[in-house]
């Protein structure tokens, strides 16, 4: 079956769109890259407190006030 010029162009456009999804072209406008960046940003925000320095009162709360024995 032969495609007409307009049909063939639509086919090529769809093909290029799908190739862009499957092959990382290092394009900042890539929809998968944007979604992954959004997830990474959320993950960074959620885990950031885990890697910050302890609060200043940490030493007070963890100090051994009484000696054993």
C-alpha cells in the first residue's frame, strides 16, 4: 500500500516523536527528561533534611549527663 505525501509526512512525524521518547537525544525539551527531572527535584526536597547538619541542640540532647557506675 502506497502512502500519499501527506500521510507519509504524518507517519514520519509520529515516528520521530516516538523515536524521541525511546532514544535520549540529550534534549532539554524531552518529555521523559522533564518528568524525570521533576521526580528528582521532589526526591531532593524530601531527602534534603536527612543530609543536613544536626540542629545545634543535638549536642545537648545526646550528651551523657551522668556517668555509669
